[in-house]
């Protein structure tokens, strides 16, 4: 699955190598969310997604809680 944002430092291209080094466990902690490329490319039961950019975290919360509303809002840009 691809990410919903283009982001400087996106890890999508290196995920095949990076995924080999991620620990097994019930939760992935992603402290520098950015585009959420790591989360989108893994299958952990739970995630903790964090970033210092509050607007970015708010966007992901909106996407998780109201995807249809977010799509309707963004539709005017496309």
C-alpha cells in the first residue's frame, strides 16, 4: 500500500532492506511518522505513530476516524 503523502525522507524505496531489521512484537513505534511509509509496509497488530508536526498527526487522525469526510474535503483540490 502506498502512502497518502509525498514526504522528504520517505522510506518506501528502502523498505525491502529496512523490514529485515525491524523487531518482531505486538507494536511498532514510529517516532518520525512523515509519510508513514514504515507503518504502511508492515503488518504489526498495533502502531504508535508520532511526529513533532501536529498538523501531520491531525491529518492521520482525521484519516483514521473519518476517511470519507477527509476525501470529501480534499476532493475540491482534484
